[in-house]
C-alpha cells in the first residue's frame, strides 16, 4: 500500500461514509475513540482482519477487540451472558469498557487468536459510533500504533506509525481519556479486570462488589500463560532505558535531580508540569511534562503523547516522575508507566 487517505470528522457525514465504505469493502481505517485511536477492519472478514496484524506488526497470538455501535449487538456476537455481565455493560456502555465474553461462531478465530472468548467494546465517541454504523458491521480494532509503540491519542500519532500502511485515517481530534479501555472478564461468577483502564476499579466495585483484578503489574515468568495475552508484551519499548521513580512528587524530583548529575548519557525526564523548569536547570537534556502533579486525568490524557515525544530525541535514558497513588485512574496510569519502564521502578 502506498497512499493513506486523510479523512476528518470535521467534514461531517461525507468523510464518515467514505470511512464506512472502505471498511465494508475490506479495508483498514484508523478511527478516533474516547480512549485512543483504533485500527479498524470488518471483524467478520478474515482477510480484512489479517491486514490489521500486518499493518501493526502485531504478534499472531494477541487477540483483537470488537467494536459495536448498539448495545444489543453484543447478544448476536456472544453467548452465555450472565446477569452480572449485563449489569456491568449497562452501567458502563457506551464507554471505555471492554467486556470479555464467550464468542459465538460468527466471530472468526483470527480475531480471538483461537480463544473461546472475545472482547467487545461499545465506545461512547460519537464519530466512532457513526463509523461503525456506516460500515454496517462490527469492527475489530486494536490501538492504532505500531506494535511496541505508545498508543496514539491524535491523528498525527497514527500518521507517524501508519502512513502508507493502511487505507485511511479519520481525524477526530484528540482523545478525551488517553488511556485504553478497561478489559474485564465477565465469563465467571465475578468480574475480573484483566487490564485497568478508563473505567476504574472503584466504579466496577460499585456495580459488582465481587470484582477483582488480575495480577497485571508484573513481568510474566518464562512459559507462563497470561489471562490476557496483551499482558505479556511490553507496550512502549523505546531504544532508551526508562526508569519509573514513584512516590511523593518532591522526593521523586530530588532523586531524579541527583541522578541527572552523574554519567555522560543523554538524559530525558518525563515529569509533572510544575517541575519542568526545575529539571531543565539541573542537567536534563530533554524534559517533557504530562499534566499537573495532582491532575490524574491530565496525566492520563498526556502520558502516551509525552512518551512518543522522546522517540524524536537522542536520549539514552528517561526518568519518569510518577505518583504512587493507584486509586481511580491512577491504577491504569501506573500500569502503563510500569510497562513503559519494563518494570524498572524506584519507590521513593
Ligand atoms: O481502548 C481500547 O481498548 C482501544 C480502542 C481502540 O478501543 N483498543 C485497544 O486494543 O487498546 P488493543 O488490542 O491495543 O488492546 C486490547 C487488549 C490486549 O491486551 C488484548 O490482549 C486483550 O485486550 N484482549 C483482547 N481480546 C481478549 C480476550 N478474548 N481475552 C483476554 N484478553 C483479550
Ligand atoms: Mg494496544
């Protein structure tokens, strides 16, 4: 493929229906959602789905989630849906929640990589829903980054990774949340969160008190099978070494400042906005901020974009100043930062 068509939701119905046409005809289109951009193709068309794996360079054993534009679609794609599952979906759909349920045969094995379950997501983003409706089919869509890169939160990020590799990019502006959906296994007696995300653990517990979390914040042992295949991949793998410095913001800043004094590496810092000048004046070569120290929503929204900014610089090590507060959206934020750091964490 040589040319990627640029479409925009600002052009209204016309570009949305062009995106829908391409998808219905087996093409791949990057679309905005409230979490991150997705790389979409007709979920019921094996050849179309194959193109997603190729464009992303995605491992063949990491399943895709399927996006729908109306609640009832889940019943035509999945079987054996429990009352608790319905309650959870009713509470958080449309929105940043992916429900893992038993798949019906209509969903091809290539989507789930042979697993009996499929992740279903009903996004709240207006353009996302309009594109799904226009395509007239459910859309398989992983995040629209090259495998191993940070998820894209604007169309320019998608273009960096996907220009020339897919049919079109539909620009819908910046993503509101900036962190991917919460993936929750709803096939058992109680919901199990496989990946923390836009719907918080606290919100889940308020609907289903028995909700638990999988052990997603650690590296897998060799040969170990994860509950969610995505958990075995390090998501952001920059060439540089990333270290996560977690705790009180002032103490984390002190720790990083000390490290900046030594060595002849090209040093980068990803920090809260209040600390940007401090680090610039104490030996960091590249400083990128990601939200205010108490503003977890802004941190979540800007995190992937900040990580991506380092890829255009020659830094060889990156220190990330981070909070140790994992309540609310903090849990998802911490999980993505941990993965970016390859679990190299210093608690201060
Ligand atoms: O917010 C999101 O979820 C975005 C937007 C585009 O919707 N999509 C997204 O997709 O983040 P992806 O493929 O980058 O991440 C989906 C995660 C992966 O970690 C995958 O392993 C897991 O969900 N997953 C998918 N299907 C699964 C299944 N049947 N069982 C367990 N985990 C599954
Ligand atoms: Mg992804």
